[in-house]
C-alpha cells in the first residue's frame, strides 16, 4: 500500500468516527444541518489535499472542525451584510486561534444528541427523519442507507435533500426538545439508533464486517436517551438489545477480520459484564409495566443467545415463539426470514424452507442477499447441494460487504461440484 493510499484510509476512518461530532458542532454554530454537512465535506477535501504532505494531525477531528468553522466565517465575510452574531463568532475565532485544539468530546457528544432530535423533528416525514439522521449522524453513505431501506439510492438522495430543505424552511432550533415533545420524536430517534447499530453490527458494504464505532455511538446515545426518559420501556429495551449484541464483538471475527458465525464463536470471549448490563436494562424495561414492544421482544431474542452457555443449549422453541409475537406487532419479511431460521433449528429445515419459499413467491426481500443466503443454507441441510450452491453464489454476488461475500462463496465451494448428486 502506498503512502497516499494509507493516508486516504486514515482519512476515511477519521471521517467515519468523527463526522457526527463535527457536523453537530457546526450545526450548533451555523443553525443549518445542510450547510453544516457541506462545510464538513469541504474540510474533508482540504484534509485529503494537505495531510499526505503534512501528516495526520494529532487531533484530526478538531482540525477538521476548525477548518470547517473558518470556512463558515469566510463565507459570512463575503456577504454584504453581517449580523452581530457572525461578527462575534469571527472575532472569537481570531482571538482564540487554537481554541478548537482543546477538543471537548463531552460537549460535542451533547451536540450529537441535539442533532439526532433535530433530524427527528415532526416537521419531517418519517422516511426523511431516518434517512437524514443516518446520513449526518451515522455517517452512512446514500448507498448504505438505501440497502437498509431496501430501496434505491436515488430515492434516498431525494429524501435527504428534501429533509434538509424542510428543516431550513421551518427554522428548526438546534436543541433537545422540551420533555412534552419527546413522544413526537422518540419513535424516529429509536429507529435511527437501531439502524445505525445494525449497520455497525453487520456492515452492508466495505471490507469490514463490524463497524464498531457506529455501534459504540448508537449505544452511547441510547444510554443518554434512557437517562432522559427513564419511564420509556422501549428505550431501555433498545439499550438492552444493543448491549447483548455488542457483548459478542470480541468473538465475531478472527484477528484478520474474517467473520465467525454464532454457532462457532468462543463464548468465553463474550463480554459478561455487558451481558449483565443488557439483562438489567431489559428488566428495567419490563418494570415499566407496559408489556414488551418490538425492541423488547428483540432484546429478549438476543438474551436467549447471550445467556445460553453453549450453542446446543439455545432455547430455539422460545425463540420461535418470540419471533411469532414480534411478527404480530411489527410484521416484516425480515422478521419472517429470521423466524424461518429459528424454525429450522427447532423443527428442521423442511418447515423453514416452506416459510422462505413463501417469501420468494411474494417477491419479498428481492433486494437483499439474506433471502438466497438462508435458502441456500436450508437446501444444504436438506442435502440438495446443487440448488444450495447456486443460491449461496447468488447471495454472494448480491452481498455488498466483501467479508460476507467471501464467507458465502466459501460455503458454496465447500459443497463442491455436485452435478448429478441430487437424485
């Protein structure tokens, strides 16, 4: 790898880790999410130009933020009329040129939470709320968001542009809303945190299977949110779900990043302290006394896996029941596909294949590689190896993540040349 390529990879990593904090800080300054993202992107372009020669700054996030803020001030100076707020900000930056080098992550963290609430403002359509927050908070590309929504990239681009224009037109303040407004935004905020965590847990693209920085940010924001709304069971349930899932990170990949499937993981490497936090968070959700919603049921599913001493001890019958309940209150083809996997473990691959074939016939999940991947696994267990190999190769071609694609191809290759085998 050349020096320039190494720098570009570092820049990409810095952007993925710091983008939300930078954009949040800029939004607080300029009062416009769209302008804040543009300024941050301009700073990133400058970094790509300068860092290969000067080296990566010790505090790369602070460097990008400072450059972006100076670009904002330069833009204001070019305007004919400047109000006193802009003059004061410009004077402050001139008199304290190194102030940003004292990067205060706690303060920026608060700004990120504000940014989440701004992006979930009820003035926006639900699809726009989630797409915009995934873009500016999660740092996901439009392609990645499109995959999460199982829709086209052009559609996501339109939603994001429309959401930015709407926020600007409505002059939405950069703040955590009053407590009485929480219910209007809470569902969208939880959806965003859930999707950000999922993208980190199993990246939809790139050469990393886990993007732990996304999961860490979603979990951190979830914990803060739980403190803000201690009586909301689904907030605690989502935190529990993320705690359970994150507890397995140490065992989910080899040292070179190759994925390790759940059944093959060394459970002694699971983070028991994090599992206990998940149990406590789910218990707190249950203590609210309103029954389990979608996140509560998913947390209960994750708990079944996290607390099973071995893969063989997993209570698959309970998992099937939980998926059936989840399918009734939050129906989706993804839930049905996961239920099929659970049924295959509890009752055998034949019944599960019937569920999957119904999804195929309905045209569900046509954009997702997960459907042919699961179907291929079930066919292999039924010793229909030729069909299984074909499905796994289709899934590998559809998978955007290189690591996952490699695993699927390896499974297909393990079935070998099975011409004439299915007789």
